[in-house]
């Protein structure tokens, strides 16, 4: 009979949160926030935020590929892999926004603040005892992880998810002025 490796999902998700946060730390001129989906929807409709991009990436890893000889999981290597996979699209989206400002400094004037807003993901209610689920969060970041034994593949599986929005706030509206039409 195949058994679950020794795996503490709470401890592991905290490691993923630390690794994910460190990967995002290099983004300069970006602010972070954690909101519920309803609060974000209200903020967008009220006008403070303009959504640039949204994503809810999920990554799946077979735990068996990260098992040690003692039956435990190499959680340092796995947490780095999970953090890298979850952060790639977000870092690319934020970097491309910041790159445009850097290449054309005039674009930075009135561009407002760039925000990465993580949203809370509801915990799955029905795991039927076949999965362990844990959410890890800081003041500004939220990640959800789930581990289970996949009977179809006969492997222990791990799934990690995050849900984020890249947005701008405090932008000033730029208008082109025809200087020839101005009064003398």
C-alpha cells in the first residue's frame, strides 16, 4: 500500500510564503495589499484602482519526485520550485509595467502607484478526508496549498494557488494641449 510521505503542510506553506515573498521583494516601486474579492470589486468600481492584469495561477507538483530516502519531503527544494512557479507571471507583469516607465520617464509622471493585490481564496469545504489544505498569509500576500494522494496517477500530489490583481491607483489623466490654440 502506498502511503503519504511525512509532510507538514502548515510548515511547508509557511516556507512557500517566505520564498514567494522574497521573489517579489525585488520589485521596486510596487506596493502590496491583501483584500477579499468583494472589497477589491468595490474599490475598482469606486475608482481608486484601474486593473492592468489579473491571474489566479495554480501549480501542481508530484510530491514523490521530492521525497527523501527517509520518507520525508525535501521541502526546501519544493518550496523554492512552488514559489518560482507562482511568482513568474506576476513578476513579468509588474516588470513590464515598470520597464515602460523606465524607458520613457515622462510615462512615470502622473502614472500613479503600481499595486499587487492578493485576494483570499475560499478553502475547499469537501476534501472527504483525502486531502490536507492550508492557507498561508502575511499582511499583503495569500497562498493556498493542498496535498492529496491521486489514485489515478498513484502519486502524492501537491497543488498551490494564489489569486492576484496588478492595478494602478492615483493616476492623473493626461491630455494633449494644442499650444497654438492658447490665448496670447
